[in-house]
C-alpha cells in the first residue's frame, strides 16, 4: 500500500506541460505488469491527470521483467520502434505508451527528497546513487 501511495503522490507532482502529450488519450488506461518481481499497476488519463486506476480493463498493456521495463525510461530512439527488442511485450495502443513515455521523460523529481520520506536519508541517498549508476549503464548501451 505504501508503494501505491508513493506513486500517487509522485504522479500528482507532474506539471501541466509534462501532461500535455496525454490530452488526446483521455480515459485510456495502461496496465503495467511486472513479471519479476510480480507487481502490476494501472495508470489512467483522467481529467488531464495521470492517476492510479482501480478500473478493470486497459487499452494498452506493457509486460516484462522490472529491469527491462526500467530500461524503457532511458530509450534514446523516439518513435514506435523504441520499445521493440527489449524483452518487453506490448499489447494495444503504442501511441498512448509513447505519450506516457514522453510525460515521464519530462518529469524531473528530486528523488532523494521523495524517497527520504519513506526510506530515511541514508536509504534515499544510496538508492538514488544506484539509480543514477543504472541509468548511466543503460544509456551506454
């Protein structure tokens, strides 16, 4: 439950400019299904915001292992081919997935501040450092 609250609060911090690519996708839902570790969450575009949805069903499904889904955050190549060959299965509207990807790329949170509320200062600094190192490794590929 703590993870859902954290994701909800983080999504609320997205500004209007970052959310603009989602306007044409009002009412659509993305099911993000991680296989390892097992976890799923549904994101919905509602009233111009990106929210966690309890509504059943989805327009787009993104499925894969956590590390493969994580690597999508660092795809350099724009366009629909950016998601292929990453050990990720995509079903549904890829333009919706691209809009969500664009929105997340525009979001630049202060990760240490966000994580310190849940992990403490030492945990947040350590996790942020690991995240930055992983990002650099993925971008080198």
